[in-house]
């Protein structure tokens, strides 16, 4: 134990965004010193390495004391040990709860148990993110999940209120929470899907297929069960395949490239079936989980046929539009809404995954 | 004074888990005052218990002496209850007239071993009946301020005099029971004792103040001497004044207030008005000194119109050997020691022709049985005292003392501080007013007893001024003197000498013999620095001596300024008789060259600026002649006193030379240091929004070699450099009220511990604010937006400052002076970092201080002082005192 002491404390807690970022990223103090030095701090100020180290250590000590409070940002407001100005507090919380998409992608679909926490070194190795940072991200995800899992009201707002997070971060967490609640299959064949893609898909589902629309008190982390059971009625479209194909082809002949058009013409049956498959089994929770597996096989076959994203979008829009024109749907307002609701999500998901 | 004390224990939150199996706590609270103890029921299995229990105490005189203790326990059916932590509530704020009527709020629960463990919500009320008995032994209602200026919000009716008090006790840490009680119990005993001593100290001082007819004590300084096995001494000094609140409506609020004001009103002869800008102007002051009372004032801020002349820095030191205090109730030896020192200071002031000492402080340093008592101040003549009243006393020295212990006082002002002398105050005031009035010395050339002749004042050409002015005082912002200042610069002088390890009297003799040399060295360094930077006065000087078994160190820190009315000092001259032998010598020679160059440069620059300023006063001829005068004088002085040239004859001189040069500044940050509270002259565009207090603690091992002096002075350069770097985001900024508190200790090697406190005030500069990070230290708009945001929120920040004012804000009401005592004891393992231990502790101390401010419904602490009373960082033991004035600011 050294007798050397070097402590610097100020009445309002000083947060150096650069050093804080390094701390959040899980760098050790000595790593941080050399990184800062490489970035030219020493050259810029003429400060020797020891001085930078002393400063970094001051900040690191403060941050590790703050960490306890950051796990419950509400406490950050009440406590007296650190006087933190609002904008500094915002910075502290935002950066602490921000995460690497690659790390979080690894966490999706896994159980957030303490056993898994021990396996984080694998994640760290795979993503190249320091273990400490992986742990922080894991803990943050777990903490937020536990807090809002059973909470009534919109998830995003709950997260924002409880953790004082800005909307864009809260939305990201909402997506993780949703995936964990619904337990979609996310592994194996779906490993290649990135977090931002998942985010797009889940947001579409949350906006359209959950109880969110039913009222404020309901969960938006649960599927709208009525919707899923009603969905079976859309199955009829499978029988109307020819009519549907005709309408789509008429509409798209001029819009699509020859190559795609030919592919569509040849494979419409397969595509149609793939798109409509979820309608047949979504009332069974087990099959809901596999929805993305099914969608991904469709997107794979489209990829093989060299479709481009804009082309796919044109096709899906036309497909949706033409569906509405088929008499059964055209005649029933309820079915029309159902169909549009369904296709909105499928379109978004397919485009995201593509 | 009988009173009813009501305590309501409401609830607690965030308690620690005391029972691992249930992951909860069965908490109950014990409320104790003056050995009467009550308990709440046990609130089972919760970390956020609610009790809502009321207690009532009927108390008498002990209200000022004792402290309310609230102790939180975890109930255990089978074994002893586990302590969770404690809260100490000082009741004195409740006894203040017009003070808060109740204390209410959340307070951190603190344990000396584990730190802060949750918070408790309390309401404390006090109803007391006024006792106007002449023979009362309480001094309730006497306000105490740590401020070393007259508090705003009050009109000053009268300045009475200096008061001192001293209370002695045995230290629980050294009692025999300490051998078998737990660390926690012994820490609690010590903290309780400190609170009680403080209480009785304040009570006694208050009684003295009442006797003098005053109703408040300003410039209150309290300190503790940890004399180890010999005991524990609490000392308090202050200045008794009579204050009156501004609002006339206040009179109806309590009879006590009227009682205290009546005698004062009868004698009221003048008042101190505070005009728009907060500039004090004094119409008339009257003061009377009781026979036994020293004409000292602990205040260091004085309206410049009150100060007629400054004699200079005076100091007295005395080396004593501690012995067991036989009768704690009658601490005669300690009283006698301080009496000696004060008499000596008094006589020094008389020699300098001054009737009072202002900016007066007392300090001690203790190492085992050896104790050095020091008193410092600035001799001066004030407009409200008449020097004629005081018969001239010949100086008395206490070189050979008959008391059991050895005593030697060191008088240094005569040898070193070549300043002014004798009377002449009366006719001074009759003449036309010179803006540099207070720097005049009240004597003529031939009267001066010093070799260094005073010169004509360069502002009025009538009176004489000293060649340098050194004092402990503050500079008043906006005073007339301000216009005479150019630049300011923090200068420090440090001496560190190895000494033999000795015991008893021989040790005392060695120390007392070395002290004059150390003082001389300090003075020489300061003088050289003044010359180096072409300055001619030092304000806000503080000198601190610290001693360990084998080292004695001294540090003088002050702010050098250039006063236009004072002459320019001769340039630095270095003569080297030592041969240049090795590389290090060559380095020193190059330093030497640099020093001479710099000195010349600065001097030329100063000459120019002075001349320029004189031109604008259309007094060309005057400038010329005075410049000639100066060069004449230089020649004269150099011939006379070769001692003023820096002679390099041996290694030690080399060592000293190296100290003179500051390290090269960091490129980016521009940080200006000052020991004064006022913003230094020449600094503009200050942004007050990010102003804040900083505290830092350094502990380092000193180099064992003969370069120990360099190693010691290097520490301060390092600290300043480190502050410069750490404040880079504030840059450019001023660091005000820079204070160093040095403690020397020894564990195999010599260790110096330095507690630094200061206020940072960023000065805004467009160029810089654009560069800096927008998130934190962004543009002015962002900052003001932020402060507005913070206003909206329910959490109101507690402003803590070592200054007498909060930068950019106004004091609405003073609530109370508070003291906090906290111990942290944590057996550190090999892997633990001491820095972390200290960091956590200081954070906790501030958290508790903020909680206390909130309890009082205040939002700021002024004149905050954090002092480490006892520390053994290596073993994880720290005892600190935090004191300050709680107030409401707008």
C-alpha cells in the first residue's frame, strides 16, 4: 500500500466527456492514459504522463462511485454526495446506458441470468469490446428488462421515465425488452440479422400488432391475441392466388425490370405462400416464434433471384394494394384493415431483413 | 436556559442489508441527548422503515454544550444489536434569534467504519424560554460567523474587541478504555467529545461577547490541538461586534434580540452602511479596549478607508514542551502560553507604531511532546482607534521563561520586515487624501530605525512609504487602492530542513534555534520572488510551520502585487563563488541566467507601465525624477546591503536558487492563482456560472538527499501544475483563495501531506469557450440555460465556498455557523488505494455538509474550511473538521 495520495474533488462533479467515454468503454485507467496521450493531450497541454494519469484516476474514482447511482438514475437526482448539473447528468446517464449494437445482438435471445453473465468473455472476444463494457451492457439490459417487463403503459415511456433516458436510447431498449418478452427465435439461421434490423422489425410489430393500439393501460410488449386469431381469415387469399397474381402482374409489368418480372411471374406461387404462411399459424405461440425464420427463407430466395431493395418494395406495395382489390377483402372493411395491418409489418420486416 | 427539545423520527431509506439471510434489516432508532435516551420500535424486514415516533426532552444549560445523537441499529434477538450508523445534530442553529425554528429533512446516516449508509428523515424543534438572568451561564443568541469580514445583511453598530477561549480535555483515543473498546465506540467517543468541546467553547466565547456588550462574533476561528496523551485542546478566537439586522420588523420577533441591542443602541455612535455595489464606507467607528484585552482583530477584510496605515507583517512563535494538563477545568499553562505570544505580537505592533493588529490568526504544530505556537497578523492603525490612548510599551521578549517547559519566542519583524514605524497618524488624516493612503508609513526618513530608508510616496510625494509591503490582509475590490495595482501573482516560499531526532528539551532548543533561520529564509525567498517579478507588495500572506521528528518545514504563500505608489525594487543580483563542476551545476547556471533575464524583463515592463500610467496623470516630470530617485536608491542600497544579492557559495544556496524558478507553464490552460478572495486586478470578463470550490489532497514522500528543500518546494509547483491541468476545461480561469495546509509526518521516510483548497472562477473568453466541449463547458447561453434548468428542478444545489461571498450571487440571510466532525477508519488492505479511501471520505464529508445545509433550509456555506485534525492515511484513519457559515443566497 503506497502512502502517496493524490485526490482532487470539486463541489460540482466534473465529468470530462472524453475520459468518461473511455471509462464507459471499459478501458482501464492506464489504458485510458495512453489513449489520451496518443490523442495528443500531452502534446497539446505540455502535461507529463503522470499528470494525465493523476487526472484520469480522479475521474475514474468519481465514476466508479457514481456507478452505484447510475444503476438507479432516480437516485442520482436525490443524493447529496455529488452535485451534478442537469446537462452533466444527462451526459452521464446517456453514455452509461448507450450500448454497442454488436454486443447487444449477442444478448438478444439469451436468458439474462447470472450464469450467462459469466459467459460474457465469449461475447467480448467475438465483438472485440472490453469485458467490463460487456458486463455493463448486460447489466443495463437486465436491469431495464426486469423493471419494465411487467409494467403497464408504453414501454418506451416507462423506460424514459424510470431511467431518464432520451427517446432514441429508450426505443432501443424497448426493442430488446420486446424481443425478450415475445421470445422470437433469433439464433441459428437468424444469426446474421443485425441489431438495427431487429429494431426496425420489432418497432413495426410493436406499432401494429400489439395491444398498444387498444389503449394506454395495455402492454405493448404483448401481441394482440385477437388480431392473431382473426388473421386466420386472411388465409382465404391463398385460394385467390391466381387472381392476386394477375392483378400484381398487370400493375408491375411496366414498373419492374424484365428479370425480376420474369422471376415474379415464375415464382409468385411460392412467394405468395411464404408471405401468407404466418397468417395460418400465428394463433399458435410456438409458430409466432418462428415467424422470422420463415420470413428469412423467403428473403433468401428473393436474394437468389437478385431482387434489389427498391424492387422488393415496389413488389410488396403492389402486392398489398392488389390484395385489397380482391373481392373478399374489398367487400369487408374489417378484413381490409386486417390485411393492411398484417402487410405493413411483413413489408417492413422483409425490407429490413433484406 | 430551560428548553423543550422535540424530535420526530419519521423514516429512513436505502438502509444497508444487515441480515444476509433475509436480505433486509430490522431497524430501530435511538435518540439521545445529554444522557437521556429514547428508542423507537423495531421496524422489521425493510430497508425503508417508517417510524413516525415523537420524543421530547426537557433540557437546561446543556443545550449549548451537548449534541443530539441519533443512532440507527439493526435489531438482533440473539446477539447484540448491530450499529448501522449515527447522525449528530447540532442544536445551536435553533437557538439563534431569527434563525431557523426547526430542522427538517433527510440526513445521511454515517458510520465511522463503513461511511454513509442510507438516510434518515427527521424533524427537530426547540422551544426555549429566555433567561435574562445576569448570572446565566448560557450565551444563546450570540451569533457566530466564520466570515473574516463584516457580514452583509446587518448594519454594524460597534466593534468591540478580540476574544479568545480555550477548552481542554483528555483525548478518548488515548484513554485506557480505548485498549478494549471497539474502533467504532472509540471513534464515536472522540467525535462526541469534539462536538461537546465546540459547544462549550462557543458558549464561553458567547458569554465573553455578552460581557463586552456585543451580540455577535465575527472572524471566528476554531482549531484543535491533538496533543496525544497530553490531551486535546480546543481553541477559539474571534472579534466581538454588535450587529443590527436591517429589517426594523425583526424587532417584534423576539425579546432576546432587543435585550442584546439595547445597551448597544445607547452607545451607538455610528454605523456602517452598505451601499449599492457592496462597497463599505465607514462614517465613524468607535472602539474601546478593556484592560486585559489585546487590540487584535481576526478580520482580514477591512474597508480601505478604515485602515489609516499598515505597519507590516508581525509574527511571534514559541516552542513549548507539552506536559500533562493537571486540571482540565483550569488550563492555565495553555492560557499562559497564548498570553505570552499575544503580548509579544502586541509589542511588535507597538514597535511598528501601530495600535492594532488585524488579520490576526493563531496556529500550532505538534510533534509528540513538542509544540510550536504561532501567531501572525498585520500591524496597523485604524481610523476608529486612537493611538494616543495606548501608552507606548517597550517590547518585552520571553526568551527565558520560568515555566517548566522551555520557551523561546522568535521575533522576526525587526530583522526582516523592514517596514514603517512610529506615530503620525493624527496629522496624516488632516492632509489631503492620497489614494495610496494606507500604504503610507507614519514616519519620516530620519526617524526610521531601519537601515532601509522609506521613500516618498509616488502618488502624493508627501508621505513616506516602505519599499515593500507585506501583510496578511485582503485587498478590497473596488477600493481606491485598486486603481494603484497592476497585476497580481501568487508567490510562495518554502523551506524544509532536516533536523536531528532528539527528545525533550534538547529537541526544543534545536527547533527554537533553527526557527529564526527558517523565517529569514522565507523572507529572503519572498523578497527575491518580488524582485524577480518586479512586484513590491504581498497581500494575503499566510505562513505555516510544520514539524515532524526529523524535518521542519515552513511555507509562506501570498499574492504579490505591484502598488504604483511604492518604489520599484532593485533587480535581482546573483553572485556565484562556486565553481561549475558537473552537469547539474551547469543547469543551475543556466537557471541563474534565466532568472536574471526574467527579472530584468519584468522590471523594464513594470517601468514602462508605471511611466505610462503617470503620463496619463500628466505628471511627466514627476515620473522622471522618481525614476532617477529609484536608480539612485538602487545604487545606494546595493552598496549598503550586499545581503540582498543572491550569493551562491555552497550547495544549499544552489538548492535555494533552483526554487526561485517556476516550472514552464502548460501550453493550453491559462490559470491565474491568488491567495486573495477578491478577483485579481487586470482580470476581466469573469464568468461566475461555473465558479466552484475545489479541494485536493496530496501526500508525497520527500527526497531524502540534501535537496530536501527542492523536493519540498517542488511539491507546491507540482500541485499548482496539477491544478492547472485539471482545470483545463475552465481555462482561462482564476483560482482564488488558494490555501495550502501542510502536515509533515514520518513513517520510515519523510512524508508531506498537503491539503489544498481554492475557488475556481472561470473567466470567459470567446476564443476559449468556442473551443471547449459544448456538452460541458459550452457557450454562455448553454450555461445560463443550464442554471435555469437547475432552478426548475426540485433539487437545489448547495453552493460551497471558501470565500466570504458566493461569486455572482447575493446573501439574503445568514442562518448559522456550523461545525462537522467526521472520522473515517478503515483498515486498508495492501491492494486498497489510499487515494480512493480519501476520495470516498471527502465525498461523504461534503454530502453530510450539504445535508446539514438543507436541514437548515439554506443553500450555501460561506467561509468553508475543511481541516484535517488528525490523520494517519497509511492506517486508514482520518479525522476532519468542516466549518462554515450556512446562509441563504439568491
